C-alpha cells in the first residue's frame, strides 16, 4: 500500500508541476502576442479634466510636428545633467488646443510626479516637450522612455532662469500618464 500512496503522490506533484508550467507558457504567449500585435510602440496615457483617458502611441506622437534641440538641465545642487539632442512633440500640441486645464500632472512609471502650470506648458521661450528620442535613439530602445524636456533655443535650462530650485525636477523620465487638472 505504501508504494501505491507514493506513486499517487508523485502523480499529483507531476500534475501540479505541469499546471504551473502550462500557466507560465500561457503568460509568456500572451506577452509575445501583445508585443507582436502592437507595432505602434509604447504608449503614454493622457487623462482629461473629466477623467477620460486616451492612450497615445509612439506612431501617433511621431506624426505630430516635432522639435529637435540640444538640451541640458541644472539640478538642485547646481550640476548640469543629461546633455544631448532631444526629439519630441510640444506637450501643448499633444494635449489638443480645446482641452481645458490649469496644470498638468506628469506621472512616471515609478510614481514620481511633477505638476506643470499651463503657463509653463505653453511658454514659447521654454518649450515643454514630451521627448521620445535622445541623440537619435528612440523609445523603446532609449532607456529613459518618454521624457519631459524643456528646450529653450540655447538648450540650457538653469534653475535661476527658470525660477525654480531644481529645473531638473521637471525632466521626468519614463512618463506613463499626463493628467490634466
């Protein structure tokens, strides 16, 4: 009898193992199908003041007029960071002109967020851009993902000239959502 019990327990373990392996294969297949069926690239979600969300793909973003400029920002310690040539779309163009908002809250994948007043979003001297490329490398290959960049004509955005403690705090990496407020 003991041999029968062990044999039955072994079969049960094999069934559990097979079920787990089947579940893992199913998850991997779903991920592969999603990636293969989504040739338009990564998305950013825009939420309007009524809470209606829409996803915007890289393909759609790249069809909008773009701005490509040198950019570098000053952090709270006075250091200059992340210098390069950024390409992106003006945040104001992405939001559509008829949208009513006082500010936008930009939220990163890791939960970091910053609020940008509408007057800054629409300031032609300090264009706020949703960047999708740095030095010719676009998302998803660009490891920063979508990123907010402020790109004045000279490319440098210092703390004093922008009137903030840290201009770098506006340069959000891995932007996931833009919420109008």
